[in-house]
C-alpha cells in the first residue's frame, strides 16, 4: 500500500502520466410498484420492496 501512496508524491511527468483506476460493484434493481408522485406538502413516496436485476462492476478512472 505504501508503494501506491508513494506514486502520488512523485512530480507530474508529461511523458508518463499517472492514471488511477478504481472498481466497485453496483446492484441493479427495479421498482415493483409505481412510486406515488409528490403532492403539496408531501414528498414522493415509494415502496421499499424491489426486484433484483443483477449486478455489474463499475470501473472509474
């Protein structure tokens, strides 16, 4: 881990730029019931129940 953190302390090099990657998992879900729209004095209401639609990995640069 220290070697990775040490990379951030190096001066910027135009010929060899430092590119960082990160990945995380994301659960894909769908609503089972249609949410109730917001009304005067009330926020949008939706049910906590959901249907799982799989998952994916998100790669950040």
